């Protein structure tokens, strides 16, 4: 008897799993001034975004599908500020459509760090929230309110109001 030749089973290739970083999107821009040729805009980046993320045109989707007066236009100048206000980027919009915008990065810079820690009493601490100063409980990191204070001193005053007043 003859036996039919069987094909060897192909070895399965190991599956490669690629984890992509969830790309935060820019949600708001502020118009500093609007001239006849271009506008100057300021953008505060969301927490966790780095300067290299600005190379992705899709991060501007929410801006481009939103309010007409805030959509990016070709030749607009952007001053982009990091969430923690430690660095900035100067850019010009080189391309813009209904769902994306490409930037030409002119300058990436950092601000001079001042070695001044924000106020903390061990139970509560003052933190920068991106829109102002807030009060956070140290033990679990919970914010005591959604209100942002314009200065550190106002946040410290709000922190002190969390404690009961002493009588007598």
C-alpha cells in the first residue's frame, strides 16, 4: 500500500499586539487677536499631552468640527501651552480642513523653573488644575471642589475653610 504524502502544517506566527497610546484631543482655543491676514490663538494642552503629539493632525478634530469662529485656518499662529505650564510651542497652521490641522513648529521652549512648592499642610495641598489652583486631599488625591481659584493664595484660603473654626 502506498500512503499519500501529507503537507506539513504551517507553523502559526506569533501574534503581535500593538498598543496605541490613546491620543487626547484639543477641546478649546482662545483667540488672542484676529487680524486681516491671520489670527493669534492660545491653546492649553490637556494633561498628559507632549510636544510630539502636536505632529498628529487628528488631535484638532474637536476644534475643527466645532464653533466656526474657533476653527483653525491656514496661517493662524498658535501659542501652545502645556498643562503644567512648564513648556510652550510656537506654531503656524500649514494645513487645515474640516477634521484636522497640520502645524509647522517654529519653536519649543521651556519656562524658567522657580523652586517654589505649592502650599500643603499635610492633610490638604494646593495643586494646579490646568484652569487655576485647586485643593486636593493628600490621603486619596480627591479634589475638595470643582472650583478653580485664580491664585495660590485664594486656594490656600479655601483650604483653611475646610477646617472647623475654633471657638473661644
